[in-house]
C-alpha cells in the first residue's frame, strides 16, 4: 500500500481553484506550494507524526497522511 498526502486548502490562493490536492510524499507538497501557502514548513511536516494517522490543521490548510488502498494483481474478488 502506498501513502497519500491530502492537502485541503482553507484559504484561496491566487490562481488556484482546487481546494483538495493529493501528493505521493511530503516533499511533493512543496513542489506545488510554498510553506507560506500551506502554513507549515517541510521540516515541520516531516517531524509532525503524520504517518500514525495524525492531522495538521492551521488557518491555511488541513494536511493528513493516509494509506492508498489498492488491489494486488492476480487477486480475485
């Protein structure tokens, strides 16, 4: 299973219409957004304990890490 980082924007960012964004890593979040836009730094997120189902909520965004559930090939069901 792969992890997925969900960023839900609480404030409008100029030129960005989407509120929900999904990333494959914490580092990937900062290829799209600046720390100012999401309200936290990459270093903060790396040490925040998101892997245990934690959630970061601030005035700019809600950031959580979840598991992407998929089906293995060759498994019927």
